[in-house]
C-alpha cells in the first residue's frame, strides 16, 4: 500500500517492515489482502531483508518492524517486542554447512560466511562456539553457493537454505536450534516483531491484536496463504515452501507464551554475560 493510498483512506498510518520471504508473507497474508480487521490502522508494507530492517531499527525509522532478537539489544530503548509473530527454532534452526566433512570443533579454524552481524543466527553461533572466529558477511542468498564453490570453507544458513543445502552436496555440521534446545530445553529465538515505544499503549495493543489476527487467518486458510507466500519463495517448490513456513509460522508465532519470552531473555542474558552484546535488562513485551 502506498503512502498516498494510506492518506486517502483516512486511517492511522503505520509503516510495517518485514522480509520478502515466504514465512513473513504467509504471516502477513491476512493483513496484506485486507482479510482481517485492521482496527483503524493503515499499514504501509515495506519489504526489506532482515539486516536492513535491523539497521533501520537503530534509527527507529519504522513504527512496526520485524527485527532479529540479536538486534533488540541495540534498539530496546526505542522498541518493545510483540508477543505474536516470533520465529522460533524448536529443535532446529540456522545451520552451519560445509563442502567437506568436518566437526563443529574445527569451525574456529576456518572462515565462515554469515548473513549479517546483527542476525540472531550469528549471535547463536558466537555463543555456541564460545570463542572468536573468522567470518565474512554475505547476502544470505549467496552463502550456500559460496560454500559449494569453495569461496569460503563454511556458511551460516538462514531461511530456506536449511532445507535445500543438500542439493548442492553440502554437509550440515551444526544445527544451532538443536544445540540451543539441548542446552536450555527451549526454542531458539530468531526473529520477532517489534513496535516503537513512542506510540500510545492503545495503538501498540491494537497493532498486536491485528498481527495475531493475520497469523491466525493464514493458519486457518493455509492453502490460500501459501499461494500468496509463493511469490516470495525464491523458486522453491511448493512442498518445500510449505515445510519451511510450517517451521517458522506455528503455535510459537501465534503467541510465544512464557517459554518464548523466557528463551529470549536467556538468549540475550547469556550473550551479555559473554560480552557479545551490551546489557539489556528486562526485555519489554507488548501483550
């Protein structure tokens, strides 16, 4: 929706940032297609990769935006986290792949391509390895090929590469979602939706309800929501996209609950204790 269209509707405008990915598209299907009550809010959907949204959040550029949990450490003065819309890796998640077999213990000795320094995947890998390692930042959709071509020894995959890396003959040597589950018994917190604190409590609560309604609508109308999401699936087969969406749009996304909140707090606390991020204190959530 353009800014001009927003102005013409007479509603309360709100810029909404999310990634052009199949799981986010599925989540926002009900809202984008005007199938749920927007409670008088008029959303301008702005699609950017997650690292760009993380950087914009540093400026407080958007009222309502997807961010990495990692990025919250640097924007908690501006944003609160919504209880709905989280991507949690429940026993699975971002993974490190290599062209040649190796063990996780060897990773600090090789160069790893990462999808962004504020991604939760990078923070999780830093926590897991427990020491500094050599890395290079690449667009997430170029990492898998860079590993396959030998440009880097290892790559940290987010998004659909978690399901498609075997087609390039790559080895999954470390699943960070599985590691976190074994460490804590909790799902690995990856992405969340956040809202600016300078908005009124009423507007924050309204946006939270609208987001939940859109997620529930997509899950209740899965086939149509999946058809909508396929335009952002980057040539994935429908079956693969459906699997990927199911991994990251599920009951955790509808409402992360106390377990999800506890995992976010623990993830950030451990990172702060290791000196990987500044102290965050108590994470603020919008119910």
